C-alpha cells in the first residue's frame, strides 16, 4: 500500500511537471516583449553586470559604477545593475546579460573577466546591442573589450616603493593568485629591482584558485601585512579588493611604514580617511574612464569595439599623487613613465 | 483489516506532505514580510516569479540546475541515512570535476569511450577523497564533520596548485582565465535542443538513474537495510551482526562517488572545461536540499527543482528592482522552516498515535470490564 502511495506521488509529480512544460510554450522573452518598450524614456539605458561584490566594494566594481554614474549624469537615462553570486554558473551570467538585452538596455557592460564566455554568446544573440567587457578580450563586432596595463602602473608603484624604503625590504599582497593579479606582482617586482636590485620583495597571496575570498577579507589582508611588517618590510603594496583596507590599517599601525593602494585613489576614500597618512600613493586603474568612454561612444552612435587597451600612455593606469608623499621622487617616476611609454622598458606580465 | 491499513497510510501521507507544505507556506509568509519591510509590495514579486519561472526557457534552466542539485542532494542524503554528516561533498565534487576535466582534455579516444572514462574518473576521485574521511573515522575516531571540512580546504589548495599555466591548465581569453584543456567535442554529453528555450542537458537522465539506484539500494537490498540500521542505532546493528566500521567506510565512499558526479552536468553539458570560475558551494546547497527532501529520492528531486526555481526567479526579481539578497532570505527561511515544521509534525503525529493507542487500550479495557461484569 505504501508503495502504491509513493508510486502515485511520483506519477503525480512527473505529470504535473509535464503539464507545466507543455502548457507554457512561450519563453520569458515572449512574455516580456510587451513591457520591454515601455519604461525607457530619454537618454541611454545602461545595463551593468557586476562581478561578485558589486557596487560598494570601494575598489574594482565601484570604479565601474563611477563611470556609469558619470555617464548617467551627463546624458540622462537610467542604470540597471545586476550582481554576480559566487555560486554562479554560465547559465546565470548569460541570464543576467540576456535579461538586460531583452529589456532594451544598450550598452551593457560586463564587469569582470568571468563574464567573457557569456558575453561571447550573448553578443552573437543580440547583434544590435553593444556589449562591453572589463578585464578580458572577447571577439565580436558589437563587443568592446576594455583592458588595462596593470603591470605598467604597478611598475611605477615598485619604483616608488624602492625609493621610499629605508630597510631595503618591501612587500606585495595579492588577493587571489590568478593571472590578473600576477600582472600586478610582475610589474611591481620589476619596478623595485630595476630601481634598486638590493631591495628584497616579499610576495604573499591571500587565497588561491577558486577561493576568491582573498578579494573581500580585510582580516586576511591585515594579518598578511602585519606579518610582512614584522618580517622587516616597510612598504606594502596590496592588490586585493577590499582586503586591502585591512592591510592599510595594519601599515598605519607601524611607524615609518607606507602602504600603496590599488584600483581607486584610496587616499581619498572616505572609509579609509583615518589611515590616509600611511597611504603613500595608489596604483589607480581607471575602469571608470573605460566604462564612461564606452557609454559615451554608444550615445554618440559610434560604439567602440575591439580591444581598447587603457595603457599608461593613455592614462588608463596611473599613480595617485594625493597627499603629496611622492612629490620628492616625482621626477624619477616621470622618467620611468616616459621610458615605459617610449618602449625602452618592457614590463613583464608574468612574475 | 485492509481498510485500516489504507486509513493509516493516508494519515502517513498527510503527515509526510504537511511538513514541506507548512515550511514553504511559512517561508512565503516570512519572505512577504521581508519584502514589505523593505518598502515594496510582495504581490507583484510573487506574480513575477510565477510568470517568469514557468516560461519555457526558465523551465529548461531549472531542470538543468536541478540536475546538479539533485546529485548533490543524493550524495549528502546517503551520508544522512547513515547518520554521517558529509560536509565534504563540496571539496569532493570540485576535486573530482577538476581531475575529470584534465583527463577529458587529454583523452583522444572516441566519445563513447571517453565519456564513461571521465565519469569513472570523477566518481573514483570523489570516492577516494571521501574515503580519507571515512578511514580516519573508522581507524582513529576522527569526527567526519571536522575531517571533511578540512578536506574541503585541502581540495581548494590542491586545485589552486594544479590549476596553473604550465601545470595542468593553460591561459585563455586575454590572459585572465586559467582553465584546463577543453574537452574535444566528441566527449560532450548529448543535450536535447528545445528551440528558443535552450538546451536541456542530457545528464538529467543520469541523475534520474542515480535517484532510482539510490531508492533501490537503500530500500530494497540487504546492504541498504544494514546501512539504515547502522544509521538508526549502531549498537543494535552491531548486535545483529552488521560490521559498523565497514558500513561507515563504505557509505562514505559511495557518498563521495555520487559527489563526484555533481560537477559532471556542468563539465560535460555546459563548460567543457574546468576554469577558476567553475561553480563552487554546491555541496552545501546539497545539504539544504537533502534536508528539504527528507532524504527521500522524490523529495530530493522536488527540493532540487524548488531550488532551481528560486534561483531563476530571484535572479529576475533583482532585475525588477527587488533586492538580490531576497534569494538568500527565502532559501534560509525554507531550510529553517523545514527543520521546525518536521519537528512540529513529528510531535503532532506522535501525540495522535499516543491518543489513538490510548483510546484503543481504553476501549479494550472497557470491553474486558464489561465482559467481566457480564460474567
């Protein structure tokens, strides 16, 4: 008897599923098509798909958000933001982009390299929509790949570190040991050694491989920085998203030590105001410029496409001067910058 | 007599269904209150979830997601039936998927041979990884909760070490993604093209087969009986001649082998390679789904479908301007409600049983006294 009950339950469940499957032949885009034309209004409809962390990470995603905000202010229109989860699969990322495309958002900016396969697919599916992707290169006539030469900016950070260290010992903290962050490490180490071969560089990554918590764990950043300071380093460069906040805090606690920030000009970030006296400079990655340029080009009717490399020469990466702590070494930094731009110095992308 | 059994079964069925229904309803009420508290109207939200969730492309998405979640749920449930808390499913499936992807990328044999080899490699890796925890528990008495959590971190570290350019992986796409060598197209698992709705992953049939095997082995074999006995009382099982240690090690290994399959739908039907953004955390989702489904093969399937439905529709809720955190709230509340609801229903059922037994005894007693009076 129990068996019959279970069997009938199973049959019922499958039947119910089959019915819903057949009854709803229409896809979600068919259901949406009536509403997609409404709600647009004037200006550009900007779709933003963030990486894990989203708006408010004080770092990478925030930088993209700043670019979109600026464009919205200038051109009017609206921003729709969606944010990734750590449990995302390809299907989720594709859904996010196709939801935006279906609703008429154009351009759509995918923030972060993990969107690359999804952008490849969706750009082919929605050829009239302009897609932008940050930190990766995707082929396609309607795709603008926004990449940065992080190694060049990091090289300058290395030069600054080598000139400012008194103990001939500096440190680098990376969030996760992925190829992108290794570009930071490679440039920094080269910059230090080109300036002063005697300086020792400690390198530490907070997490490895799939564990991306290294980008969002200020406690880990603090511990790593403290360890480097105890070990004798007195300049610490951190490329680790919000974990960098912890590192800066630790460096602020040590006398005579300097922190180098990343992505945004961290001297001017309100949340870090109490530690800013220890922030030597920041390796600014102008994601906002890339995002803004792209939105502007779409608004002007001439959408950017192909791989747009925001290099040191174009101001895509730079060293922040807020606080004036690097004013005394500025001539040497400028000289290094000119050499990179002129091609006399080739900065490595892998350590 | 026949009538009586059918009546009891109905009650069992009612009690069995009451708990999940109660849990889902309670979760809906709490969610509605949360949405209200954020100053938005929950009515349109639920309405949007229904219309969006039942569109055909959403259904394909839900079935695909549920395939993965179902395997995770079954893997955890095997441990649960044995009173083993296999938290290590997460590490087991990731490690298994990684080595399976490496093998798949290196194989040059035809697909009909490559796919089974990849599956066997995944199951063996998962089983071996779980076996470490099983053997530690049997020989040294190490709690499987502690050892599997630690093995998760070790798995992460091993993958991080090997998933590097020049080791077992290569750089791709503008130098920012590290992935294993992609599987040749002959090794792709078949999918069912449903037109504009997308591809339904063929791996769903494997998941169904795993579900049937789970039901059969646990419910219809001597081994399954032994396993459930050990889960209910180790001393009783030992007294009746079951080797408890052997059962613990075996069930851990089987749980790990099924865990090895979790990453396969994604690998063989979707990504075709293991990259640093391969989905993580599904082992923990599996715990929630096994709890929701009460370790029952059909229950787990419904739980997996519900989970897929919630993810699909709340992704879209974010688009409609609701907070994206709503998904976490709904899922968390459902799991809590399930645990509470089952306990409430269990106590209610126990009370009903006691009352019924009491009533029957009283009736018997009354009958005998009556007889005595007559006599």
